[in-house]
C-alpha cells in the first residue's frame, strides 16, 4: 500500500509544471520493483546492484547503477554496469560522441581541463589499437598528442611539444617525438623519431631511430638504424651514426663525426668503427671494434688490403709492430730498441695474453719461452739420477694419425700420452677436444626440416650414446658439432640441425679428457738425464784414468823385473 501511494505521488509530481520535492527520511523508492535495494530503483530486477543512489535495469544481466561518493573515491560520480556500456548517438549511430566537448568532429573526442603540469592542457585517447584518430587540440603554449594508425599533429605558433604513436606519423614545428613505422619531421630544433623509416630535415638537434634513419642539414645529429645517414653537417656540428650501414657526408674540417657499423664512411674529419670502413681527410678507422663476443665466418686478413683469393689459413696476419717499448718488448727484457740487432729483434705479428691451442700443430722458425726466476718460486734442483731412471721407462713409438685427411700417411716417432702418463704424469694436460673415433661416411642420411633433426645410419655400432657431442662433416659447410638425441643400434639422430643434406661424414665424439704432452717439460727431463749420464761418464773417466795409471805402474814394474832377469841370465 505504501509503495502504491508513493508511485501515485511521483506520477502526479511528474505531471505538474511546478517545482515539487519528494523527501523520505528512510527507505527506498522502487518503480517497477516491489523490493528496491537502492535509493531509487527503476526496473523489475537489477541484481546485484544494491546501496546505490540510482539503479536502472530490467534484467539480472544488464543493469546499471549510479553512485555519488563523498570521500573514498575523491568525490567522483561512479557509473557502473554489469553488461556492455554503449553510447549510441542520434540518427541511428551516425553521429559523434564528445566528452567535455560540445561539437565533436570525430567518432570520439575527449578533452580534459585538468592541469597535469603547469601551463599544460591534456588530451586522453582511450581507443583500442587499430582505430584512427585525427583532429587537433587547442594549445595553451603546450602539446599535441595523437595515437592511431594514422596520426597527425598540426603546427603551432609557439614553442610546443608534439607526440605521435602510429603507423604513419608526421609533425611540424619544434619539439617533436614520433614512435611509428614511418616518421618524418621538418624544420625541427629538438627532434626524436623512432620507426622503420625516419628522417629529420633542417634539424638543430636530431635523433632518429629506425631501420632507415637520416638527418639532413644537422648541427648536431645522432642516427640509429640498420641504415643511418647524416648529410650536410654544419661547421661546428657533432655527428654520430650507429647502424649496419652508416654515412657522414659533407662534414666540415672541424666537425667531429663518429660512425659505428658493419660499413661506415666519413667524409671530412671523424672516426669510423666497422667491418669495412672508408674515410678521407684525417679520419681514424677501426675495422673491427667489439666490447663483447665477436663471431666471424670466413677467412680474416690482418695487415692486408683484402683477403687473398686462396688464403693460407682462416686467419692471415702480415706485418709487425717494431715500435720502441711496444708490448713485444716483454720478450726482450731490458731491450728498448726492438730492432737493435738481428739476434735480439722481436717483430711480432700476433701477441696473446693467454694460451694458444691448436688441434694440429703450431709451426715456427723459433720459439721463445719466458723463464725468469723472478716469476718463479724455486723449490729444489732436480735429481738427475731419478730423472734418468724415469726417462728410461718412457717409450718412443712409431705411429700414424687416424685423421688421414689432415695428416696424410706421415709416420711419427714420438711418445704416446697415456704411456707417458703412467711414468711422468706431471707433463700430461687434459682438455676438451674431438677424437676421430668413428671417422666413417654415413650409409644413409635423413633430414627432417620441421623438427630440425638429422638421422644418420652407420655401417657398424660405434657405441654412440644419447648426450654425446659429435662432430659431423657437411659437404659444403665443413665441420659442425651437434648433440645426439636418439640412438638405435647403428643409427643415431642429432638435434638443431640447420643444413639439409643427403651425405654426412661422421668424424668423432667430443671428450673432456683429451691428453696432451708438455714436450718442453719432457725435454727438460732429457736434459736432467743427460746431466746424470755426464756425471756418470765423468766418474768413469776418472776411474779409467786411475786404472790406467795403476796399469802403467804395474807394467813398468814388470818390465823392470824382466830386464833384471835378462841381465842375470846373460851373466
């Protein structure tokens, strides 16, 4: 009965043209709802809304509520819906929607009046990626902003900031920031462009980032990209290019230009860092400069203008540094002039601070080893007799190498590491290397491009196991190491294989106990043994001399006795 009276009163109030007020000290008002849970509830069912100022809805899944907060949410009015929230302009949805804007020209234009920074206006674009945004925002000595597939910001008469994020972005005036696939700025003083193609023209300070980056007529410019170019730099300009291909052209004599790239070229005064560098006019070139790991594929020539057509090795080094007090002077302590004489000359082409390891051999006309006692803790002199006894146990063996492709059928007369280890373990070093314990051509090869797996069958079982690292020889790519992931009898498969082929030569497995012999230490054992033999020989010589002296005395005594006997007989 109470609700019926209230509905009647509300109806009468709505029909009258005079001001009216309905005031309740407690309870809720419901229209079409006999159990209102909000101050005013319109609709039959509006669950789960409750405790709001206004709730509207005719179903359990499509209601909407309005709540006026007094403090917890900073005095804001909160509209909430548990279904889609749609703004449908008049005319069947053909109109525009404006928030804080009475005459919107785009589907949605949002303008705020907040002041995020003194003197700045604000523009907020909540659209999803892929929608287009065009239009402008009246500046108060401040910025334009646009986000979309095509984004444009108009010129301004005062010093301004422009920000664009889109597939195509263009800005004018000064102080621009673009992040896009294509970025272009004209007549800019402070510019930053980021995208696939970026260009700054007539820039005082310009920095483009992209696959293609260019600065034209730049006072100070830094270009980052796969292709970077700075042209027509002014006399006092500072130019930096970073990219796979970089150019600095028309740089004045006092311009400092620095290029970093696989191909770098500076015309004028500057510095190049790259694999291939060209420069004219007093430029310092760095053919290769790396602060991290460097990986090169193919032959490398140092000290040559080009890699020979048939290089003698993967690394070809020619020339030396004979300058006074260079690093090579470490090999000539106290010698300040490296080329002072033929006997002390040390013209070094390669200098290494640590070890150099070769799987085959290291050839040289002369080897020099550091041996200053000031770098050593002397323990004792070696026992020559013990060294001689140990040396006598070492076997000298005649053998050929299994890797006939590298060594041919050459016969060697040397020691075998495992035999030396049983006698003199101190001269044996262990390292990781590959041994030719298979050294056979595969009978069949199957390559699965989808899984990047190479399956190989051999003529017999070589005991290959899952997890083995095995070295394979590709007919075009050469030696490649890969990991065994499957084994079945005489067949196995390796993973992460990149090169299709129907032929593979299986070289052998990687081992972590590959033995090497310190022949220098072994030769020192020989010297010590020779010294022991020299001592024994010297003792024998002294003994022989004494026995010879005793023999001579006896002989003289016998001869004297015989002479006396002869004289007695004659008489």
